[in-house]
C-alpha cells in the first residue's frame, strides 16, 4: 500500500476531530471508523485516485458524518456523555466501572484536601504555602487522568521527573522573604504543573494537535464547572451558616480550618471528572459563551486602549495597571483558544470568525502599547525580575497574536484552512511552559533570589 501523504493525514485528523466532537462515539469506535476510512482510501488510491479524490470518495461511501453520529447515538445511547445520570441503571457489570471511577474521584478529592490541610499546618499560611500550592493540589488531577488514560511507565516517569525537579527548586532556592523572584516562581509554577496535567490528559500523546486542542477545550470547560461548583457551594454554605447563626452557633473557624481547605481542591478534582464524564452538556454551552463574551471583550479592550493612550507619558503608567493588563491579555488569549476549540472545524468562515479577528487585532494594539510602556519604564528605572518577566510574557503574546491574526485573515479570505489556525494555537502552548520554567528555574539565581 502506498504511503499516505502529509496532506491526507491532515485531512484524516481533521475528520477524526470533527467526528470525535459528536460525543456519542467512543474512542474505540472512532478508531474502528478510522481504520475503515483508511481501507476505503487505500482502495481508491490503488485504483489511481490522488489523495484528495480518494479521501472525498471514501467519506461519501461511509455516509454523512452527522448521520453516522446520530446512528451511533441511537445504538449506543447508554454511552452518551450528555446523560445527566451519574450512575446509570443496569446490571452490576455495567454499573461497577462508574462506581469505581466515582470512588476514585472522591478519594482523590479528599486526598487533595488532606494535602492542602497538611500544607497549611506544616508550612503555614505564608510564602512557603504559596509556592507549594500547585504541588499540593494539581498532582491529584494528574493522578486521575493517569488512571483514566492508563498512561505508560515512560509517560509516568516523564511527569514525575519535572515534578520532582520543580518541588526541589521551589523548596531549596534561598528566596529572599517577600522577594520578586519568590512571587514570580509561585505564579509560574502552576503553569508548568498544568501543562504536565495536559500530558496526562492526552495520555502522553502531546505531539497530537487534536489532543492538545482537546486539552484546551477541557481547560475551558473545567473553569466553567469549577466556577459553577464554587457558586453552588458558596450559596449552600452561606445558607447553612445563616441558619446556624440564628441559633447562636458560629462556624467561621470550621469554615476557615476545614471546609475551605477541603472544598476548593476537592472541587477542582470533581470538576475535572465532571468535564470528562459529561462533556457534551457544557460543549453545547461553549459556542454561546464565546459569542457572548467575544464582543464584550472587544469593547473592553478598545476602552482600555483609549485609557492607555490618553493617560499621558508611558513611563508614568502605574505598574499595577500593567500587571492587570497582562492578566487581561492572558484571559483574552484563553477566550480565543476556547472559542477555536468550540468551533466546527469544517464550517465555512463567517461573521463570528471576523469578530475573533477583530478581538485579536484589539489585543495586539493593547499589547503594543503595553510593550512600549514597559520598555519606557525599563529605560527609566532599569531592569528588575518583574519587568523582565512581564516583558517576556508580552513578547510571547505578541508573536502568538501576530501569527494568529495572519492565519485568521487568511482563513477568512479562503487562502488557508482552519486547521492551520488551530494547529498554530496548540503548537505554541509549550512555549509558555518553557518561559514559565525559565522564570522559575533561571530567574532566581540570575537576580540573586531577590
């Protein structure tokens, strides 16, 4: 059989990603469908068709993708992720795996709470706890996906080694109390840890563009679920405390010492499980959320751009404002990634794609003004760990957004495929992890741990 070309592989990967978003189909079924598609393509190519012709004919012979998805949904309705039943009815054989998974999730959630409680007890509520916060909680999410994906020993070691190095660095570097490098390390360590969680989430297949985009989608949905759990839990605890206060009981010490240390990390683990188990429910909401917040974010960026350009000299721009603007730009990038992950990759470019290009252009303009302000402050006051870290982040954002704007414009004009824009977003993500590693490992000794 002839070797498939890169273009054919890209088309098959796009087809697989499109079909995978029809949540009725399991990974095993998708593998079977892909094997069938490849057989069809091989037969057509052997008959003299080129890659594109063979792919199109094979797709048509397999039938309409939406029809295939609906057929799977009818035949395998018990596997639909959108069902809101935590433990489906049925025999013990069919209900045991969900019960085991739920038991594992609850155990990991309790473990995360215990780890945080122990950290508070041994490290105290100060800088030591702050820089170890991610180390105490995120490994339990990693453990869930390591079990769920049945990762190999090699992948487990690839996760354990950087975790150990990170823990060693964060707890042996002689950081100055209250110093900038300490705070930067504490803020950037969770970025590294979350990318490690991504490796576990994709089952070690980090080189797959589609799997990386799945992790982007998972992260966005996790934020939504975690927020919903937090809001619901906050209302429940608030009502309970209000009733108990009426009878003279004050449970505020219990809230601070026990409920919050267990509820917050536990909610993160439970939210990860909910996203994994019920993805189709929140994915129906994702396009709505992105369409609501994209125009609002554009208006916010334009307003901030006006404020920044009319605030006077760039040197006089408050440092706190620059830090806040960095956070806003990161959130804008997250919104862009989530919007792309929720988009149908085979749909034609439309109005919302143009709106996203406007969002990128507005973010670029704000980023350019911020870079000018940072360079002006460095020229006036010299280098510092915070300035260099912020400058590096903004340069990374600039490259990311410029390329995204170029590809987005090409997609709107019909010169580029959506897959190119999607692949750029996911392939650039490790760059942020590398920069976070530089900030955590290199910055402290370079700046004398100040």
